[in-house]
């Protein structure tokens, strides 16, 4: 079981901003997962990986693939209180889910 969080590299987010957006994405997708998946993921160490995407378009394309495969996912839009404009799409979480499922969506991406 794992979760992949895909973050945009084209926004120039600071490390702190990136960390906050990754956390928002992880929690949002976790809350959307069914109880069985949440329990299994928590019981297996809550494995996460953070990956790179070059654009908003890439995040939405990946979200579409996740949707087509029935994989839990969540897109995060920033509130715009600090570094970014309101509603800026920053991250996508895919999973938690079985490694193979998550890899179907994010397997071709590089580590952040």
C-alpha cells in the first residue's frame, strides 16, 4: 500500500509551502478513501512518495487516469494567503491504494 503525492515544479514553491501542500493532498485523499483502504494503509506504515509534475495540466491528466481506474485521488488548490494566487492548483494525491494501482497513474514520474 502506498500514496503518491505529485507536486508542481513550475510554481517555485518554497520548501515550507511545498510541505504544506503535500500534507493537504495526503490528508484529503486519505479522507476520501474507504475505511478498508485507510485501515490497510495505516497498518502497512502509511508509505508515501512525493513526485514531480511540470504543470497543472499534468496533474489533471493524472487525476483523469486515477478516476478511470477507480483510484482514490485529490487535487489541492491553494487558498492564496501567502505565496500563490487563490485557487492555484498545487498538488495531486493518488491513493492510498495498492502499489500497482498507484504506479499505474504515477509510475513514470521522477522523485521530487
